[in-house]
């Protein structure tokens, strides 16, 4: 059963309930209104008659009783007189009710009449009226309401069907379009309806489809880039191996083959790291001494200078991934500068991430600056460490895409190290920024310091 059919059935059932409730309320309002009016009229009559009997004006009772039946009862409840013969009078009030009479009028409802009775000196007076006409009026009202319901029910149902069809046309078109689509069609769903709840839902679905399409395009581009990056060194390696097979004693070709194999190993390792980082957004957090970690990364490249305070606070992070971040930046700097002696690593604290950090060791104006996309930073102290090299600098053409995959500078490399570094920094709630000019390039990483409560 379609959504449109379920909606129509729900509204038709609701329409039937509304009509039935309206009929019942109208019918009982008319019936109870008529009975109430008769009771109020009889109550006034019996009160007037009781006053006449009490004041000794019983002769005026006949003039007041043309529209109702007036009867007198003894204190024991026996009928004394009525407008008709006692045998034919059918509007008698039962004796047990008469015995309970008081100076206040009391009603009595029978199936075909209403009576109101009250105590008077020497007996009880009662006035009654036939209610057969009320049943006739109520039946006529009921029949009229049933006829109106029989007329309005199909008319209302037709209006509901028409309104539901018109209102759900945009949704029906969108559903039909989705039903006709193949699994690889991620284009936006066309929706021409208003911006109501359904419109907002379709808009959110279109946003998700757009993100899926971008992710699929990135995946295709990534596979194409990987294929291209692997094809070139593999072709070179095959060429070197063929030449070595023809001339086994050529050490130059063997050395080139080893360098190509090392490049392939590094490329595959970077690809695995990048894939792991994209698949695993969480980090295996530990309390990490940033100074010890940077000292370990610097020691792998003898000649690199490390400047840091004697006592440095700790950060919360994954030591393996943070070490990989430092290694990538230091190896890129050594490759760009051409010598470890031209690379420095500096550590300090900063109030907030900025493109112009207050480096306590050196402060220079940069000619060109780029950074990761702006992120909302917490108001807390940050640990900052910068990897600075005195190489040729980064060209303006490379700067905008520096942190994208396979973005290589003139110094070579796999083109994945900076993308991995950016990914690791942001996974730890930090940022990485770069400033470069001719003769100096500085990569600065900002990581949130471990709070005092977290240290415990």
C-alpha cells in the first residue's frame, strides 16, 4: 500500500469520525435541550400552582393549566383528582416519589411524559406533559442529520482524495525518480514542492548524495593517481632489472633499482598510512611527552637542531601517529634543504593557533602564508612546534594544494607526507600551518596541551 493511499484512508476515517461525532452531539443537544426546556416550564408551573393553593386561590388553577395536566395526590401518594378520569389518566407519578415530595419542585421522567411535583397544604400537586412530540422532533432531527452525513461523507472523501493527490504530487514525482534510478546515479533528486518537512528531508538527502558523489569522485581520482604513481617507478624498476640481467656487473643500475624499490616501499607505506587515517578517525590516546617524541624524531636525522624549554608540558595523543607526523615534517625539511644541518625544530607554548606564531627563538615576516582551513579553537594553552628549513622555499603555485595528496615540490618525495601530517594533526584536535619565503620554510603544528585535570 502506497503512502498516498495510507494517507487518504487515514483522512477518510478521520472525516467519518468527525461526522459521526457531529451527528451525535447535534442529536443529543436537541433532545436534551427540549427535555430541559419542558422541565423548566413545568417547574415554573408547579411553583405557581403551589403558591395559588397556599394563598387560597385554588379557583385560578384551571386558568393556569390549559397546556399541562394538573393532578392532586394525597400525602400517601394516592391520586385525588386529575383533568381526566382516574382510570384513563396515564401520567401518574409513582407513590414512592409522591411520598418523598417536599416544598421544592422535583422532576420525574417517564418514557412518554415528564412530571414535576411539589408539596402543598393537605397534599401534593403535580403537573405533567406528554413528551411524544419530543421523540418525533428528535427522530426528524436524527433522520436529517443521517441524510446530511450520507451526502457529506462521499463529498468530503472526494475532496480528501483530490487534496491528497495534489499535495503529494511533488513527493510522488521524487519517489518515482528515485525508483527509476540505478545504484550509481548520485545526482540530486528533483523536488518541486514547498520547503516543508518533506522539502527539508529531500534537501538533506540531496546534500548526502552530493557528499557521496564527491567521495566517489575522490576515490576514483585517488585510484587513478595511485595507479599513475606506481606505474612510473615500476616501469623504471623493470627497466633496471632488464639491464642488470644483461649486464650483471653494472653497479650503477643496481643502485638505481635499489633507490626505486625504496621509493616504492615508502610510497606504499604512505598509502597505507593515509588509508588507515581515513578509515580510523579516532586515536589511541595516551599522555605523550612532546619533547621526548620530537627528540626521537630528530635523532633519526643527525645534524637537525632541536630547541625546546627544559620542562615542557604533556599532550594527549597517539604517540605512534604523532611520531609519524614529526618524521614526515622533518624528512620533508631535510629533503628540501638538502642537508640536516639546515633544519631546526623549535618547541614552545602558544595561546591560540595562528599563521604568525610568536616564535620565542626567532621572529621574521613571511612573504607567503597558507594554512589548513580555519577551525574553531578552544580557549586554552596550545603546544606549538615548528620545523624550519633554509631551503629554496615553496613556490606560489604549489602553496594552495600543498596538503593535498600527491602534491609534490621540486625536491620530490611521494607527495603524501604532508597530507598524512595534516590528517594526524586534525585527528588530535590540532592544526598545521605553513609559512614560506625564499630561503626559509616553516611548518608549525599546534596541539592542545594536556589540562591539569587530565594529567591526574
